[in-house]
C-alpha cells in the first residue's frame, strides 16, 4: 500500500512538472520557430514583401563573404583564399577520399592540381575555357575542378546537358568515358576522355595526339607551397571561375557566388555545431541529379576552408550505414531519398520512443540504429520526391543526428532554402484536398526571397530569389531588371516565416 502511494505521488509530481521539464529539455523555444524570417517593410502590388532569415534581418547586409581579416579590415575572400587556408591548416595528414577509393592528403592534392595547371598552360591559351561533361564521380574530374578554381584560374564550363550552341572560347573538353558519344557531335576539336580509375591511364581523341593533363596519381609527393600571397594578391583572380549548362541554357558564376554560399553555411551554425578540424565529412554524389554536383562543390569548399580532418566522396548508390560509420563521419551530405533508403527498415521500441521525444523538441539518440554512428549534422538535399516532416523525424531518430533540409536550384551556387538545425515540428496538414504541402524553410543567409502572385488576394505564388549566390543567366529569361530570379517553385510563406511549396497530389 505504501509503495503504491509513493508511485502515485511520483506520477502526480511528474505530471505537474512535465511542462517545466519539457521546456528545460527542449533544444529551442517553440516561439523561435514561429518567427524564422525577417519580413521587409514594403512590397509591390501582387507580390509579397522580401523575406530574409532572422540571422540577417532587414537593415543588416546579407552574408557576402568569408570575412578574412587583414589588419583591422575584413574582406570577402576568393576561391584562392579557401585553398590557402586549407594548405596552412595545422593537420598535414588532412585528406580527401575520392569516389574510386583513392585517398590523397591536402599536400598531395596541391602537387597534382599544380601539375594539371601546368599541362593546361601547355595545350591551351590563357583565355581558353575548359569544358567538362562528367558525373564528378572520378578522381580526375574533381581534381580538374580544383585546379581550375585554385591554381590555373581557367573558367570551368560544366555541361549537365547538350548546349543549344557551342560555348565561346571552350577549346578543350574533358569527358567521362560513358558520356564520350554525347560530346562527339558538339564540335569540340580537342577532347580528353577520362577512362576512370586512379592508375593515370587516359584515352584521348581530337586533332592529333593530345598529352594527358593528368599526372600519375600513385603516391604523389606532397607540397604545401603556393604562389598566392593573400595579403598582396587578394584582388588578382579570375572573377568568373565556373559556368553551368542546364536545359540548353548557360549560367555564369563568379567568385562572390562561391564565398558567399560557403560563408552563409558556416557562419550561420550555432555553437557546438561548427565545422572544425576534428570533423570528418562524407559527401554522396548522384549521377542522376545535377543538384548533387552543386552540393558536392559547396560541401567540398566548406570542408577545405574549415580544415576538417577528412572529406570522403562516394557514389550515392554505394552509400550505406557501414560506409558512414567506417568513414568516422560527423557531417553527412546526401539526398532525402538516400536517407529514406538507409532507414526504411529500421524500427523497434527504442526508435518509437526516440521519435516521440524528438517530435516534442527533446533531441535524443536512444533510437540510433547503429551505435557506431556519430553524426552531428546531416544535410538532406530535397529532391523532386520530398519526404514528409514525419519521415524526417523518423530519420533523425534512426541516425541520432540533427537534420538540415536544403533546396538547390541551377541558378545559384549552394542551397537557396534551408530548414533550422533545431527544427522538430511534425506537421499535421501536409496533405490537402488538391495539393501536398512541403516545408522548404527560409532563405539562406546570402539571399532574400519573395513570391509573385496572379492577384492581390491570392495567398500563393511563384518563388523568386535575389542575392550573392545567384549566378548570371539570360536577362529577361532567368532574371528581371531588379535581378530577381524565378526558382520555378509555387507556394506561400507561412506565419512562421518558412516557405511552403504546394505540389499537386499524385
């Protein structure tokens, strides 16, 4: 009888104190998630006001760069600064593992990309652009991109589709073997075919024999020297290092696009979630999603400037729980569909309890499907088959990690929308009578958003973006006179400041 009374008393105390316990155990106040955007004071007819993340409210500038200090001044930086920071990192054993399992230290990569730059100088003119038609799943394609970004300063033209007309000044095309037939009819006189593998053996076609631009990748000697002097040469760079061709249209990207998107991600993270030298980053790349290449570039640059201990790049089709744990990954970037595949068979009592607590904002790791997982952040690239908030809550519980959902667009480098790292809400109205609601989040810190509506009384419209990470397409087609670009997404802003896409129900 006495024991029963004590148990009832403890139960009553727990029920009374639960609201206070929940408040103290929660990551974040629910009130904060109810106001995630700063809304502009004015708007045009048939448009919403401009929405920004609360990290960069109206009245303050958007995040435009890396804030590199020179004396008492700060500058935005360029791609060469990112490589200079990586080379000067304290860990000489920091490395990148490429999709074919070749691992090179930062010093070895420096040797290789300098050699590639020398070869490019031999067979092309200084003003030539370098074309590439690749899934970025070969060591050579990634090293070529790094060489163009950091050393040779050639503009890399990435072909995600066949262009309507040949790109100007592209004298050399580098192509994966499986895409070689597509390139034959594009009129390039010089073509180098990446055969694959890390043996250094390459095929080449074109006007006579072309020397391979890729040196042997068998244990190159590491070097940490650089001809770049950041304090004196910080204004000497190729301002347009990258172009992309998607759906027959070309978009050009500039130095500011890259440094702003890197800074937006890294400078917006709360304490305890910063990318650091103790982190290991795992990036999966899908050959079937062009946004995946965009995410690869963004995450690779973030990892280099953060001086993480290891960056591992894998084919998304080969990503599994064993590869995540064996890479000692603390930061993972992959698609939402891959996350669903990894966790769809998981379940059990602990997972269900973990889901319940996570849905209340009490983050926990008791439902992890493997004790070998040690993830702190998962970046989920939202595809054209987005998951529900309930599914994300399940994935968060199974992986024992915070999840940031990101939406990419071919008109910008890096994501254009993101969800809060502490987002835990499970929405109850994601399926309406005629449409499905998908939470895309708020603008990244280098952009602002608005919607254009058909009528003044409409509460939904097409989403537009403007800011530092947006590239330059065709005027009047890709952007208007005020540099707003149409992201091709329809939806509305919620009271919480998040943008919610409205998709037709299947």
